[in-house]
């Protein structure tokens, strides 16, 4: 596993190297605006399986993806008016919006699911990688399923033990300031359904939607 220290001046270089790993079907351990995540080509069955193996995670459980913007997301998901309004209010940021997937999406994170979770983090590296890769990549906390996600790269590697061998590249963003996950909201209907309350509170979601469409 190659390890790179992320600095302000090398974000582009790190994104290029990480995109090469993703294109080759590999896995990248990377920082977001909340926790460290495990990134792989979101719609590759083999890459998706590798991420689940690293985390010892049931493949039937949803995994979301990082998108560069809503324009990219529109290629994979049916963007609802409600979702667009919340995106205008909070994205980029610690919010995951769950949309109905396009019927043509049947592999990777979309296998056996009718939805896609769209994440546009407020993190320069994540957005640079999404643009460089040109496609969505998985965003799931870098930890063993059921365990807390450490705030440092070394803590994560220690927790994952032998599964670290399946990670091709680790981007070290230092100690992350937040232990809180992104807020996940189902926006397929006319009213939001908060599936997981995280950095953004349910009250903030409701306030952003006051006044209707």
C-alpha cells in the first residue's frame, strides 16, 4: 500500500494518482469533510466487493458515492425538486441525498437497490478526485463494520489489520476534526425522510425547506 501525505500544494497530484488507482479497480483510503472513507469505482462489482471485504460489511447494505456535482449525479439518479433544494442549501457539505436510481444502473452500489446515495463533500481532495476520475466513487467510513471510525490514518490501519492489504493507496489528511457522519436524507418523495442525523440536524433540514418549493 502506498501512502501519501495530503498537503495544500499537492491536492491535484494526489487526485491524479488516486484516479489511476480507481480506474485500475483498486481502493483508496481518503479523508472527507467528516470521516475517512474507502473509495472505489462505485459501479464496478469487483471494486464494490473489495470495499465490503475490507470492512467485513454485508453487501446488501447500501453504500453511497461521491459525485463532483449534481450534473454528474443526474447521469445516475433521478434528481427530485426536494433534493435539488437541499443541495442548493447544503452542498458541498456533510449531507447525503438518497434519490431513485436510473433504471440502467444495475452494478456496484446499485446492485439490487432502487436508490443511490449522492454525496458532494466540502473537501477539496474529494471534489478534485471526482472531477479527475470522471465518475462516482464509493464513500463509506473506513472502519470495520460495527466499529467506530478512527480520526487518524494510523488508527484506521490498525483497526483493519490484515484487510489493509486490499487497500492500494492511502491519502493521509492528518487528524480529522469531526467524528460525526454526514446526515442522510431520502428525498424521493415530496417530504424529506431523515435516515441518519449527523452533522446537519433534522431541524436544519426542515428550516431549509420552509416556504415550500
